[in-house]
């Protein structure tokens, strides 16, 4: 009886198991296909640029998501749900709540900075893959640092150089020593009042004071959340400057030759920390030039003495004038001899020469210095009958192929 019961029970159990298997369809299961990539080994990476945000409610960080499979190949079309961690500071916003990777397996979105009065020092970004494999739906978390909360106003401070500037000299003002929350305030903006009805902005600025005097310079610093410092002031004493001195001109050669360009150098000394910006040459022959260089060339059309008027102007607009007399040579040597026969005198100018390789083309004579010249053409000799004894003043004027003239006078006594 016992065995018969056991045999019947065994058969009933087998029948029940068979029915269960049939209901579940397990008798129809087949081996999974080996085609296509498996979901296991999926990699989701996130990077943020920048990886720290200020508490200004407007700055943004761009987050790049990279999805790769177990063979390190890009996963195209991978959906990810985006959210913020519960402890993220107030005011943080995501540009999207869901992204899908592109053909390179990447997707991007932006994260806005928290508000100025927010708490917490990091933003938590959560990216959850969406797929058919529960093993790959684990969320990935990345953090973006947040600058410390700004609870106090900045402390403005600045230096300036040079310490004792002259008027017109560039002064550099530097607010790099300004602090906020116990550290250098790199995010501060700066407003300057130079005390001469002008203003400026920036951490490091330059300014030129146009007049001597003492100026009160004021700096106000404003931090990233708009809190202004107590204005800080410093006095800047600006000294007056003298006009340029020692104004003169030198020539090379020291005695220029007519019709040849000579080099003229202006000499002038500006006040310390200043410089000459312009030179005006008035040559004394009707010509003039104004230049920024102190060296210039000029040619005089005739020999003689000329007064050069030089006016220099410095970077402050101050001017000074000097005068220099220049003697210009004709480049010719005039000479003649005389031979007397009664009241007749023979003049010979053949010893007249040119030092500039020009040719003497005309000899003209004024026998009694009355201003009337008798030309003798290219012949250096001539004669003149004075008609009576006496003392006379004879003048020779020669002209060369350049058109330059030179004269020489001698006293003639008869007998």
C-alpha cells in the first residue's frame, strides 16, 4: 500500500510539473542570438567646462556626455534622462532634461550658475541611460564646483606708480590688492574717479594729469553679486614741468655750401619724464619745415649768412624757441690781380676757382663800386681807364655753372 501510494503520488507530481512547464512555454525556449552588441560594459562619461561656476545666476557650464560600448565604440542614439541632485544649490537650471547621443556618441547640454544667496558648494548632475537592459540603467553622477558664498562686501585697495608724477606723465593705478571673502577678488569690477572730472574702469588703468596739483583718486570695487566696497581714496601730487631748454641747431658740414644739401640737427632738452614731439625749422631764406625728427636736410640757394629759427614743442604742448646763425659758402674763391699803365688798369681774375667742380661762366666788374657791373663773359681778364689819378674801389663778381655768385672788392690807387 505504501509503495502503491508513493507511485501514484509520483505520477501526479510529474503531471503537475508538465502542465506548469507547458503553461510557461519553457518547452519552446531557444538559445539567444549571438548577433549584435551586448548591453553589458556600457560606459557613460561626463565632463564640464568650466568645472566651477560663480554664484551669479547667469554664468553657464557646458556638459559633454560620451557613451561607449564594451568595445569602446560610440553608442549612437543613446537616450539619457538628466536631473539635479537634491543638494544642488538653489537657482541651478539645466538647459534640457533629456539628451540623445549623436553619430560620435556624444551629447551636450548647459548648466546655469546658482543664485547669489544659494547654499551648497557643488552642483550634482545625474544622467540615467534609457535602454532594455536593467544593468545599464544605473545613473551616472558628476559634480560642478560652486564658488564660496559671498557674504561680505569687498575691501578696495590700490597702488599707483610713479609715486610723484609730473604733469603729463602716465600714471598706472593697480587695484590687484583688493580682496573679497578674505582672498584676492578676481571677479570684482572697479570704478575709478581721478579727481580731475575724469573716470575709468578696470583692475589696472593708466591716467595722465594735465595740470600740476594734488588730486584725490577714489576707487570703488564691486564683487560678482553686485556688492560695492566702501570707496577708498588716495592723494596724488602732480608736479609742474619746465619748458624745453638749450634750443639750437648744428650743421654738417659746419659751413654748408650753396646748392648742396647739408644735414641740420636740432638740439633741445625736454623736462625729465617728457620728450620733444615736433621741431619747426624756419631757415631764414623763405623756407620752413616742421617734422617729428630732430634731423633734417636743407639746401640754400645762395651763399650768405642766415638766421635759423627753431621752435620745439614737447608732449605737454609746451614750446621753446632758439636762434642759430649759419654761414653758407658759395664754394667759390674770388681773386684778381691788377697792372697799371698810366690811368689804365688791367684786371686778371684767372686765379678765381671753384671748390665744387663747377665752371665759372661769367666775370662781371664794377670798376668804381657804383653798383653797375660790366660783364666780360667767360674771359677772366679786362682793362679799364680811370681817366685821372685817384683812389677807386673795384669789385669782381663771378658766376659759376650752378648760378652761384661770389664777389671780391679791392682798392685801386692811381698812380
